[in-house]
C-alpha cells in the first residue's frame, strides 16, 4: 500500500485527481450543520443535494458514523462521509478511528485509490499523517494463513492524504516499517501453538537478524542451566519442546548514547501446569500468552529497518511452554532463579513471572540504561483496566512518563499503576525467599512487585501488563478482530524518541 501527501484541499485537487474514492470527515455539534465550512466545501464539490441527502439519512457527524455514495459518470465515483464527533474532543485517537472507518468502507467498495480528507486542525501534521496511514493499513490487515480457501481481500493500492501541508511528509516515512512490525506481532500471536513454538520464535528472530544485520544469540537448555536459570527452566521442564532463550541485538551506526533492553514473555502455550486451566478459563486461547515476545520481536523488526541513531536495543525472550507431564514442576516445589533467589511455587499457572525473572536478571547483567518488559501476565489487570488499556508499573517517573507519551502517540493506551511496597508482604514464603503468587486482591500489583525483585536496584525499569489488550474478539479502532500487535508502536516510538533516561527512585 502506497501513501502520499497532497498538501492542497481536496476541493482544489478534484478536477485533476485520478482516485476512485474520496473519504471526507465531518464534525458533529454544529449549530447550523449546513453552514459549517467543511460541509460548504463538500457542497461546492459534490452539490448541495448531498447535504440534503445526509440530512435525510440522519447523519449527524458522530464518531463511527459512515455513509457511502456512488457517483455514476463522475470522478471520483465513490464518496465516503465519516463522522468525527465533537470537535472539542477530537484528537489523534479519534483521527485513527475515523481513518479506519473510511478504510473499511473503501474496502467494501473495492477502491483502488483512496483519498482521505480528514480535518486535523490543532494536531501536528506529521503525527496526523502517520496516524491515518497506520490506521488504514492496520485496519485492513487480515490473517488467512490457515484457511484452505482464503476469502478475497480488497484494499486500496494507493492512499492520498489531503490538506495537511508539506510537513506531513515526515509522518509517512516510518509507517511501512512500523506497520510491518505490528503485523509480525499479530501473525505470531494468532498462530496456533503447534506452529508458534519456542523454536518458531527463535527462527523468527533469526530471520530478523539475517534480513537486517542484527546480532542473535540463542541459548539452549544446557546454556541456561550453566547460567542458573532455575525459574525459567522449571516452567519449561514439563514440555517435550525444548526452551529457547533468545537475545537479539540492534546496534546503531556511530556512537552508542544509551542502551535499552526489551523483555517479552514468551509462553507459546500455557496449560496452567498442575494448576490446570479449566473450562471458562480460555485455555484454548493460551496461544496468545506469548504476546509480550511477539511485541518485542515486532518492535525489533521495525527498529532494525528504521535504524534509530544512538541507541542500542537488546530484545530478550525466554521462550517455552507450560505443560503437564511426569517431569513438570509441582505446586510446592522450590526453584532457584539465576540471581540466587529461591521461589516457592504455590501456583503453577503463575509461570510467566518465573520465566521473566531469569530474563530480567539476564537483561540487568547487560548493564542497560533502562529495561521495559511486556507480558500477558495477569487476569487481575484485565479486571482492573479492561481490554483497551494496558497496565504500567515503573520504578522511574521519567521512564513511566516517556512510555505514556509514546503510547499516546501510538494509539496504545497505558495507565500507570502503583508499586505499593506494603503489598509485597503477600509474597512472603515460610520456606523460601518468596512465593510466586500473592493473595487475589491486588494480583496485578503483587505480580509487578515479584518482577521488581529481579531487577537491579536503581535501574530504571517498567512493566507493561498487556493481558487485556493483546487480543480483541470484536475488533476496535484500527485493530480487526484477533491479535492486535499491542505494544510494538509504543516500544518503537519510545526507542526512537531518544529521550535521556533518569535513574530510578
């Protein structure tokens, strides 16, 4: 899909424009809707009867509204009118939603060249252009790899963005790499567990390394044993599939000014172990328990192509399955992590934090300036924040703020949660240094506190719990139903921002 910027208004360009479909956005909340400048411009280009037709259809310009019109014997031969909602509440998120709505309507009419004329007053032109282009491409993504007879997919070959000004060109430059990273993450999460195995994740990392000249190290079981990764290997020991500890590194051209580590939970299937997931616990969906690893690998793919200067990025995934067998870890077992801490297993279904424990210790030994981990870690976070917002815990106010800005620019919502130290009492064990789960209340907080025990004191660290956001049953905004690729854009935008990282409190 090719994106281009046309700085002029669609009204000025239409006489010579070769596109077949134009999408125009209209706000609501106008005292006299017909007199609104955008509606007057629309009437000047397509006739006053169009406004009458919109009135007859009770089109009010509310967010999500959409009407399509066919125009015989005239170009463009398709007109799509989408609602933008209240102008006072219009932001990048609303713009993404409007662009995705327009793209879906263009797909239904088999458009080959779509023009988007969505007013962006008050928004940065480059950011608006990037947001619209991402929304169009990502909303039209479909995964049909596992269908014997794939359904035809209609998407525009060309998309023109109108009336943003010449500065919008900069916003289109990184769209293709960023969307490719999101699509990679979606494909990994959506793949069934007999395809997306630990070996498959390692092969995906190898392909990224080969395509973009990154450095890859894959630690096998014996390598992890030598490093004392008892927590990670304890989870992996119940599966017939060998674990793969993945370390993928991007190094920039020129001097390295900062070094960051992105750690993703990589449970390619989670049965719950001996605390077996039962009916109603979505065991059939536990293929998406590697959503964190998919996000960091997707981010690595995007970063490798974008080549941000001055930052070295280490991507780490402790990939394995959590299965039941005669050799699986028991409830009541005590495991020793690679930093020497002992962990009493009081719930084998709280396995992701065990794999992350050794991954975080490994990341700390690289002496990065900051670590960010992503994990589908707790159902408690889904209960707290639902399916549209990921939880954010951090030891650093500056890091939390930077990730919040990156998430807002990406259309990925984060909400900072407390690292309340008094809750750590719930992780106390009578026989080991700590238990792997605390009481049910505050479960997502105690999970984050558990992870913090494996991060070097003073090192800026953030944990994103993406359990609710990694998958969408019905689809939302630019995410079709299924895997969302959540986290890729936030990570890439944070890495590319290049802001200095302050020490943790």
